[in-house]
C-alpha cells in the first residue's frame, strides 16, 4: 500500500523574503540534508532530515534525491502562449515584430482545436522548464482562453490567463470592439475565474491597440468582479512610448493612460516598464502594482535595460517573465542568466538569492499568491522542482568544484536550462520527469 504522505530527502533551498528588504542572509532557508514532506497537494513539513525522518520514516513514502536540489516551482509573470510558434523570429524591434510575426501567428487562434494543440505544447514546455505558474496572454479570441484553461485544468496547474482586448491598430481579423471585448471577457470570467486553481486577467494588449472606450470597459470589469488581475505591457520600446504620447496627449505619462482608466491595483502586472520616470515608479508603488522584468525579450527585441535599482528604490514589486515569443527561452534559469547580464551592463550585481527570489517568491508576491505558491513554506501548495547537479558534463564538472551554496546556485542559474530540471511537481503530483 502506498502512503498518502510523500517525502523527498534532498538538499533544499527556498526564498523567504526579498534580499533588498532583509539582506541576503535572511532571505532564504537552506537545508543541506533536508526533508520536504507533502500530503495530498500541500506541504506539511520542511526541515533538517535528522529532525523530520524519525517522525515520517514510517508514515511517508520517501524519495532520496542524490546530486540535486529542491526548490519551489518557478513563477513566470509574463508570457504569451500563442507566440510559442514564433519564438526566435529574426530582425525586428517591437512594432515591426508585432506586425510581421506576432499578429499573423495570433490570427490562427480563432480555431479552438488549433489553440488547444498549441496550449498543450506550451504547457509541456513550461513544465519541462520547471515553471508551475504563469501569467499568460491569450489572443483576442475567447476560444484561445477556453483552450488554455482546459489544458491547464487537465494538469491541475495554478495558471492565470485572459483574452486580449484590442480594438485598433491591428489587422482586421484581430480586432474586437469595446462592447464585444467586455462581453467576451465577462463570459470567460464567469466560466473560469477562481475555478480550481485558475484565475482570470483582464488583458488590454497595450495602450496603442485600445481606444479610451475599451480601456474604460477594462476598468469596469475590474470593478465588477473580485480578485481579477490586470495584465498589459508598459513602456517597453522608445517608438512605442512616443506613439502612446501622441495617442493620449492628455496623459501625464505612459502609466497615466492606464491610471486614468482605473487599471492600477495590487493585482495589476505591467510587462517591461523599461523607460519609466520617477513619477511612474512612485505611482506603481502607491497602487501596489507590479512589473514583470523580461530580460531575454528586452535584449532580443533591442528594447533596453530594466532598472532594477529604480524599482527597488521605489519599492515596486518585481517578478521575472520570459515573454515568449519576444523572449527567447521558456527556461527561468536562462532568464535569470540574462537578467544577471542586464544588471551587469549597468555596473551592478544580481545575487543568486535575489534571482531565486525574483523567479519564485517575488513572482508569487507580484501575483498576490504568496500564501499559495512561491516557496516551500508549510501549508502552501506542493509546487516544486528537482534540479540536477549532474544534468550536463559541464555542469557536473563545474559544480564538483563549488564550495558554497552561493556558488552552486549561481552556476546552476548561469549554465542551467531545461536539462537541469529533473522533475517538476504541481500540487504534489509529478507533472514532468526528464528521464521518462
Ligand atoms: N507590446 C504589445 N504587444 C506585445 C507583445 O505581444 N509582446 C511584447 N513583448 N510587447 C508587446
Ligand atoms: Zn509580452
């Protein structure tokens, strides 16, 4: 008979606070020889194995993890599932990239069967990379969101998605209207929001593709339902920023366009936020809004360097996003590696503990889900990953020489990718196993 309690005997690390607030030493817990204990979908104990094994060795099925490290499942705070098929598209910056690659690809998602096929590929890719929660763009078609939520529900994943609202400056086959976008979003909210582990995000694409009327409708939806997210793009590219000031001359700045339509709250997540002024950071902080820092995308599309220092100074919440398909990898390890380089280019250092925070607990906090996911605290949901120190010959060779946890984490983050994720668990169940 198998036990309903399961335990993993392993090295374990997880983030418990932002290093910018408490200092590095107090920002994490590490158990060199730890035990993570799970009953059904929840974590019921975490600690040193010599303390917990006497309690659980007869009650739990115990898995011994050799040469590996357990941490929380990664949280991707900004990604587009319909762009899976255009990842790695050559040569353009944001606005031409949207017109030449993105919009044609998104046009296919009126077909629910096609959308489900891509949703399955996308979720498999997230899980192969150890990402257990993501804030996800659909397309303008409500079928795209039905397909995504159905696929997520089948794996019992904690996921957030929404239908794109876009009523101008896009091809005819991709535009809705203020009224239809309101009605379709409402229908999806009633069907999916807070069903099991799923949540809905009101998703105006970005200010240039919505009229003021549509942004007003988005704000109305947020008033009408509890706990909805608001997910959009902000201040990513210089041309985009100039376009926004010409389209909304009465707004003080880019963020103010959203603010004037009541779209800022502690469940609002803005992707990129690269070219912001102090007033905008201040207002993000004041409203509890978050930024998704998307380094691979910001480099790939030539958008610019995210100012993590400014976000920290203004105490703006930040999560990490892959932004696939503007971003070039589903791997949060690769994304961390590029974030490090973005910060290096500004003469600063991104410590591996800050990266651990940004990719797990920081993302969860940005999404107001820190009581459910983001670390391995007792009572939270058992979403976690097993990282393999021996995933590649180079990783093994390099880590064999590592003397500290800092070094081990930093090397995992610099050399790691999907091969490093041996297993991914969601709500206590294995949802990806690299070797079978
Ligand atoms: N701004 C508006 N739409 C998009 C998109 O699909 N990707 C990115 N990176 N930026 C955007
Ligand atoms: Zn994006």
